[in-house]
């Protein structure tokens, strides 16, 4: 599974520019799905029809990652930019970025009046150009962080584990699923990082009876971390609440019972900040019960996010176990 993960996390796909990720995933799901389609916003919807008698279930993992968009090129060829999604300038200076066509650049900072934490308008991308005329970047061009996947053995490091690790979990679960009574739509959503926009339209279109979003969550297991009862290596986290939603209690208990029955370790997640596609799914149409399976990750929204490989494998196991059995809320 590590090779699948590597190809997904190294792919280019900031919000609104998910095409390269969609192509990769599309190739992976063709064999296992009954039907595969892309909607108007760019969500990839791969449905397993099932043998009948079950529920219509929507799973969501977002394809997009945070990134930068060029907003101005000065006469010397330095590129000013705006963030796409929740980018902290704390993580930017000295970093490298990659544009859609593969062009790379480094992020520099103005050297006057820059405090401990520079403002975004004090930073720029240097692609090695000498002038505006020779600069290959145009206003509107979008870049992602440029970091390779690193396999530390038990732990993995990459940009964009948020949320490509969940894309990998959905793909793997789909390939391992085999027979199920449920009609399951595996939805790879767009534009989560800018406001759950893809999940909003996909959930309406899929019209499911039950939803599970799969995304990363923060941990409380690093030095001086915020108090949080989630750590790497203790299993997938089952969401209780975050800033945007309260998980449906029936779905949450069903997820817990299934993990217990299968002997899969799990943790309960109460997340102070942030939310997931689950929020958009829960409030679609007249509303549906939604739970969230979270993969614990350190350093979320930095170019070096870290997950535990066993947590990833256990997330696949839990998802497959859930989809194999009748839903009991
Ligand atoms: Co995110
Ligand atoms: Zn996410």
C-alpha cells in the first residue's frame, strides 16, 4: 500500500486544481467500481452497486491539498502569492513549491521589518527568473508544496497526507471489499480546504442514506501540544465532534461496536479546530446520519505531515468491516 500512498501524496492537487490526482485515482478504482463518474465541480464518484438489500452509503475523502496562487509578478521576476486554504506563513520560508507543469520555486522573505512570523505579503516565490518578461509564472498559476514522500518504517512523512492518506484508504478498502449488500459511493471530493464545496454538491447528487467522511485529525502527543486524547499509533480515531459538526451518535456507536468486534484499536476524537466533508454531508438535502473516521496526523497543514502506518492499515480494516455488515444505528 505504501507505493499507492507515495504516488498520491506526491501528486499535484491544490483546491480547484485536482485533475492530476483525479486521474491517478480514476485509474485505481476502474476495476473495483460498478460505475465511475466526475461531476460538474470535479468530484470523482466511484460506486459499488452491491448485491441489494443494504443501504445507500456515501464515503468521502478529499483530493485537494492546501497551496498557493500567484497574484503578482514584479519587474525582477519575483512572484507574490495568496494562500489557498489554511496556510500558515510559519511553514513557508525556505520551502519549495511546484506548479502544475512541474516548474519549481523557493519561497523567500523580505528582510526588512519581518518579525518572528512574516505576513504573507512579505513573502515571495523565486523561480530563478531575472525579469517579469522572462518569468514563466503568470498571475493565477497555482503551486503546491514540493516535498518527497519519506518512509520512516512505522511512520510516514509527506505533504498532503491531508487528505490523500484517506484517498488511499478508500481505494484500498474498495479493492478489499468484495461482496456487500450496500450500494457504496466512494467519493473523492474537491475544494474541501476552501470550504467543503465539493462534498456539498456530491452529497446532494449521491443522495445517500448514511455518510462517513475519512480525513486526518490532529494529535496531542508532541512536546507542549494542546491537550488532546489522540496520538499516533493508537488506531483510527472515531469522531465525537469538531468545530463544524457533532457526529451522529448512532453512527459513532456502530463504528465503535464494529472496531471492538473486529479487535481493531481505536480512539475517540474531540477536535478543537477544523472540520471535514462530514459537515457538508450531514446537512445535505433533509439531512443524513454521518460519522467520521479520522487518521491521526502530526504537523497537519505543514509540508511534512506524519502518520503511523498501522493506523492507516487499521483504518482500511475498520472501513471494510463496516461496509460488510448490516448498518445498525
Ligand atoms: Co486540511
Ligand atoms: Zn482534510
